[in-house]
């Protein structure tokens, strides 16, 4: 379902960081930011594990109340997945991390958009936003076991249109919930990375 150059990039990353889970999550033709943007073919999901074992989540200034989620960032055309991952971790956290595991590739037909999820371990630095355009209002740390709760909160986002995302928050929340459930299942099944 993805372009051959993207599949080749996935293969290279799988050789270095483990074979990711492959998930197809149809979106029924809905459109909203980020999947409607033409400047990217996907996003990286940064499952950043702090030294205390908890995961970093964030909420943006314009999100519905309570909609914290795992960090993500766009992969632009011509950019490798790993380059986007390194750039986005720096922009959104300021932390030095190491990639521990390639967790998942999730594609969302009929759109040609994918989420590439990685587990990263914090090595050094101080958590803080480096790119003010990201509009992150707050960070929060959670345990892996809380990921399904985040997914349920996202799925319950208000059923209304918002120009900030060019779409419906409920549909956006259902899209965002997918990676939380997949990451939870993958980490729960792979005790070696915990």
C-alpha cells in the first residue's frame, strides 16, 4: 500500500530496530489534519520512555480538553523516516534519545498516509518544547497500562467540526486512538522491551 521507496526505508529500519507490527486501519474517506496535508506521506509516533519508565504524552493548545496523546510529527516527501524521527524528537522534547524498537507501521486507506511508531529511551537533556510552532500546552507522563485510557478519551472527542484541523474532532480522535492501542498491544506482547 505504500510507495516502494517507503517500503525500502521500512525494511532498512526493521533490520536495525526489529520488524514492526503492520496494521491497516481504514478511515472511511474522512479527511482532517494531518492526513489531509499534501506536504507529508506520514508521521512518526515517538513513544519516548523516560528514565523512570513512564511515557511522554502531550496536549496542544487547541485540542479538546483532556486529549493528551503520544507525540507525533510529520515525515515530509523526500525525508527518511529515521531523519524525521530524530528531527521531531529534538523539536518536540529537546531530549537526547536512543531508538529501542520499531513498534508499528499503521496505514489508513483510502488515504496514502502512515504512522511509524518507535519506542525511544531517554538518555539526557531536559524535557521542553524547542519549536514554538508545535503549540504544545503541557506534557504529562503515563504508564504503559494507561494507553487504552488515552485511546478511549481520544475516541470520545467532541463530535464537531473545527477549522483548526479541517475536520471533525471525533473522527480525528478515532484516528489518533489507533496508534495508542497498537503501541499498548505491542509493548504488552513484547516484554523484552519493557
